[in-house]
């Protein structure tokens, strides 16, 4: 199962993912310096039966809504994050609308920063969340109060996520391979690298893939799944496909992505 965060800037999405997985999704120097998420972050949570739950951490700033959509477009499950001190904010509503437009049917709501809010304030925000989610796909979503500083509710949220993963189950891999690309870059001596979320099917090293909408073909030279070398990529988070590099192909990938 692939989970995508949603919510306003500074409501604790990245901190929550780190508390759940131990992985800090903010990897860029600028993100560290500014204290905000700018690009998509990826984290993984190993669970029972040798399975792994993938997380996509998205930016909450209004200027990066296109990046948020790129990350949310391939997810199975939404994790809407609302801070108890701020309550519902503009990007809370915007991201909630994006969840609806993308047709994401399952999700949870995490009420963060409960350690700095009074019980009365928490109750008010809970009522506010129920009011704004009425009529949306998260109307009946469970709300779990948490604190990343004290650890309150983190275990309960992790267990609820694991239960949701069991309910969704595995996806079939016999369909035509489709990868939703979220980043394209080049590495010296390697070539063009694309990362993204597999929407359907599976891919192997040396497979030929078709880049849409340009129609240009490329060969998969190597694969990384969950930051580890792999022979096969399927419905996982952050599949990295390294293909033959050329200036024209680089342009084709860029057109396909943006």
C-alpha cells in the first residue's frame, strides 16, 4: 500500500512520517534550512509477511501544489494531517479537494500537535474537521490524535495503517506496466534517471518502455526499489528506472513529466 500525506504547511506531515517510519523525508539542503518541505519525500515501513508500506510526503505550501499533485496521483491511501493549534487552513481544504478529484477512496486523519493544545481546543478542531470533510471521500475517515514530540497516539496510528494495508491487499501485476513519473534527472556515467510510482503491472531490467506522450522508447538499465537495487519493479514506492541517456531522450522524459 502506498500512503500519501496531505495538509497545510507546518502541520507536521514530515515529522509524523518520521515518527512512524524513522525516515526523514526532507533530504534537500534548502528544506533543512527553511524548515519546510519543497520536494516529494519517500519513506518505508516494514510490516508483517515481509511486506512494506510506502509513504509519499508532499509539500504543504501553496506554491508547491503541483508537486503535491504529482505525489498524490499514484497513492492508495490518504493521510490528511491537521494541526490542533491551527485547525483547518487553506491548504487543508485544497488538499482535501485534490483527494476527492483524484478519486482516493480510503484514508485516515491525523490530528497533530495535541501536546500544545488544550482539551477544549482539540474538541473544537475535531468538530471542525468533521464539518469540512462532510460530503468528501474522507467524511467517515477515522481521526487519530497524535503528538510526534511525546509519541502519544503514534503506535495506534501505525497499527491502524497496518490494518488498512491488510484490507487493501496486493495488486495484480499482470497488467501493462505504467509508471507515474515525478522526477527526472541525469547522473554522470549513468544516464537519465526517472523516479515515480508504479500504477500497474511490473518492469524488469532490460525491458523496453514507451515514454508518453512522446512515443519514444527507452531501455531499463537498472532498477532501485525502496532505495535498494532490484531486478523487478512493481506496485511499490519510489521505483527508480535508469535508462539510456541522450539529449533528445532527456527532453522526451521532461515532456512526459511536466
